[in-house]
C-alpha cells in the first residue's frame, strides 16, 4: 500500500483553487460573449437608425421633429455602444488576469503533482529493494538448509 502523500491536503486545496479560477474564467468568457452580442445588436440598430435618418432627410418633405428624434436616438445609441465597448475592454482585461491566475494555479498544482509522483517512485524503489532483500534472504536460507541437509 502506497504511503499517504504528506502534502495531499495542500494539493487538494490547489486543485480546488484551479477549479474556482476556471469557473470564474468561464463566467467572464460568458459575459464577454454577451457583451459582444449586445455591441453587435447595437451596431445593427445604429445602422438602421442612420438609414432611417438618411431616408427622412432625403424625402421631399422634411419632418424636423422626426429627424430630431432619430438624431437623439442615434446619440443615445452611440453612448450605449461606447459603454458596451468600455465594458468589453474591462472584461477582456479581467479575462487576461484570470488566464494568468489560472496558469499560475495550474503550475502550483502541477508542482505538487510532480512531488507526489516522485515520492511514489521513491516508495516503489524502496519496496523493490525490500522485496529483493527478502528474496535474497529466502535464497540464502534455502541454500543453507540444502547445505545442512546435504552434510
């Protein structure tokens, strides 16, 4: 039976940390995707409003109230797009920080995994030596018994 790894609790904690960072990264990636979708829909709406404004300005009869309302909507939409772009930039920075944190957490976990593996290899080498000594002792005892019986 292999010995208990003395740092198993630390390894379990580090593994848990890796999982938590992965979950946080997943949430950030989901928020990034939703923000990109919002920005895409805002851009589509912006194009539609610009087309409506162009059509309102190109018609023979100018409706200043309608043109002013469209212009106001475009300005408001521009503000929302700017906010969405700022949010997307913030999320992208957070994602990069989480990726760096995830890499470090995985490296820390891997370090302990390597220590655990090396400890197991040392244990197995010790067991092989014990087995070899036991087998040598059995061969010596058998040879001694055979020699005693032969004499």
